[in-house]
């Protein structure tokens, strides 16, 4: 008598649920380490309120328009992804590797992807917490309207989180020590902050324009602009339906970055210190 095997889909769902539980457990352990540093946690979560309060006091009432509030939140989101998520994750991964924590985690049930995801979870939660607090403050202080396309806002934040978390893992592969991370993390940090945040990609002309458009941060900002204000980063207003069409290219670029960074991480990431 032949035994009937469980359907693959049911078994696959069970494996996914187990993987999620392991990632959450590791993320909870990492969050406990973060919670033991109350000053860093208070600064991280309190910065959005301080920023919005400063804008409320420092600007005249006529300047507090809907687009200004949305732009402030978008810039804060970019800053959170770069400094709170990317930079902190580079140093965290290097520190865990130097202490053989990553090697010990690999010896258990966790897969490589689950170890990296669990390590990134607290930093991602703080970054998203900043953005949520800033958005709530925007509604309270700046009378921010509801996002034109919330789907694109969430899509931009998810893809940005995935891309910059994976880029942090890639940079960690070439970083020998926590002290060295201050240097190795700078190229991605500075380039992303300059192209997209300080200088919009559409303002760059010549051969560098194509390179600027291929970077991940301008694409994240494009999705956030489309989602919050219904306009492109160049200032062109579009309706809700058209925002999906304009979002295709940024999504493709970000998925390409995520795929390339994931491949590089699986190929070259080191789980223990170099001898």
C-alpha cells in the first residue's frame, strides 16, 4: 500500500511559518540588545518628533503646505534607511561575525537568510518606527493629507529596506573590523545621500544622469513621491492610476539591486573572522 505524501504546498507553508518564527525569535534577541542601550533607542525614535517640532516652530504658517510636509517625511525616510538601517546593520554584522555569533547561529536550525533577516529586523523596525512617528506628527502638525497611493508608499519602504539591508551584508563581506566599517560603509552612504537626497537624480545631466537613475535611493524616493503626493520626483502631477505606470521602472531597478545584492551575499559573505 502506497503512503500518500503531504501536498507540497502544505509542507511549504509549514516550513515558511517555522522560518518566520525563527527570524522573529532572533530579531527579538537582537532587539533586547538594542533595548539595553536606551539612549540610542530614545534618540532613534525621538528624532522624528524633534524634526517635525523644529519645522513647526521655524517655518511660517504659509510655508507648511501639504507638499512640504510630505517632502520632509520622504527625506526622513531616506535618512532612516541609510543611517538607522544600512549603517547600523553593517557594524552589527561585522561585530557579530568578529564575536563568532554568526557562526554559532549557523550551526543551529537557522538558515543563512534567516540569520541575516533576524539581524536586520531590529534596525528595520526602528527605521520604520521613525517614519511612522514622523507621519503621525505630519498629520498632527502639518495637516498632512492621506497618501495618494498608499500601496506605493509601502512598496517603496519594503523594497528600500530589503535593498539597503542586503547592501549592508555585501559591505560587511569586505569589512574586517567594526572600526573599519566606518570607512567601508561610507561610499554607499555618501553616494545615496548625495544622489537622490541632496541632489535629485533628474537634476544631474550628461553621462552621469544614467548612472544616477540606476542607483537605488532615487528609485525609493520616486516611489515615495508617487505614493505620498501623486507626483514624480521631477514635479509632474499624475492621477492615482498613472502612479502605478510610473512606478514600474523604480520597482524593476530596486528588484534588480536586491537580486544582485542577494547573489553577492550568498557568494561572498563571511560568517567568521578571517584568519
